[in-house]
C-alpha cells in the first residue's frame, strides 16, 4: 500500500462517526462501505472506540447447583446455537464453548437433529440447551461461580466491524462480544489494513478474511475468541499478513489458515494449544514468531 497523502473518516452505517469520541462504547455493529484508492486509501481512526455488542445477563434468575447454572426457561433473544464452532456465552472475557452430543444425534436417526451435551457431561467452560430452551453452563476454570459477569452475545449473527470496501485503513478500534467475528471481511476486497486494533471475546473469530480478500494486520491483539478454528481464521482464496501481533487465550489455534497465502511475522503467541493450523493447500510463511504455551 502506498503512503497516503491525505486521510478522511469513513462514514458509518448507523451513526455519524464524528459523534464518536475516544473511549465511547458503541452498542451497534459498524459497517464500513466507502474505500479510497491505492494512492489515497480511506482511513477510519476510531481513536480508541470500543464496540461492545454484549448483553449483561448476570442478574437474571439462575438455578444454581455449584458451578452448574441454568436459566429457568429460554433466555430472551438467545435461542439455541446449532453451530458448535462458536461460543454462545462469555464469563467476563472468557468464551464458553457450545457442546453437542454427536453420539446421541447419530443414535436418533433424525437428519439434522441437534442434541446438546447433558449438564452432567459438561466440563468447566462448556454449555448447552435443554429441550425447553433453557440454557445451562459450567463456570470456567479460574472463575468461581458468581465471581464474574455473564455476557450474552447479540441475538443476530452480527460482527462488530464489517469491512465492505477496498483500500481502507482501520485503526484504534476495540471489538468485543460479537456473536460472529470481531473484524469480518467478505468479498473481493484489496488494500485492507488493520492497525492497532483489538479483537476480544467474540463468538467466532477475532479477525476473519474470506473469499479473495487481501489484508495486512499490524500491531493487533486477538484474545479470548470462541471459534474452535482460531483467534484468526482466514479462508477461501484470501491473502493476508500479520505483523507484530499478540494472540492469546483463544479457544482454537492462534491462527487458522485455509486461504491462498499468509505470512506471520514477529508475532507473540501465548496460552494457546497450537500456534498455526493449516488446512488445504494454504501457503504460510512464519518468521520471528514467539510461541509460549503457558
């Protein structure tokens, strides 16, 4: 990307960006639709903006049996999630994994049947739904029952930030508690650059590029995201690079690549069972990566 001569703030879909000051908490998704050119990319500088789509349900009535908590009936706007790749709840920053009973589903003989793991079968940090729609979960390790906020992702499968244009720089934005991704990029988008962003505690990935997206990410922190794939998941024919990023405490790998080609340079990875998961014929270059398992 060439050095830009001028910059401007990209219009948002829902409210005027000029009304948002540093440290404002935005409760609606942000969709960026207006890009620039290779010579003069558009710039969206959030100035520390926090986009938090989470709904605090700590004070709802809960049936409490030690570390197993159950809602008395369905929770409003939180119907059962069939996609077990995503987290369905957060305890403070920690994603809670949706677990299905695959053996019981097979035994049912019913195509598409969804059966969640029984409450007694759950491990810490796992959840499911009963037949009547009641949600149940076990508190994750390190979070004593009642010692944390219970956060529900929004009812619709929205991402915090959706980039729907090319030649754009997005910087200084914190994205958290989306039902889908923190930063989501679909389509044929080129010249996309994320700088100094944070993607925390999103139901799916923190950052995810799809189709033929070409994107560079610099100085990002990606943590506590609930995807079983990775904190980052770039797929399709995407071409991406990550430089000087910190990735930690995601449920899946730090990086999941199933796209065309990717580069990870001088990134710090910690508290992850795996650093990079590669699928298909994706070409991945790594250099200067520090991976601390603990």
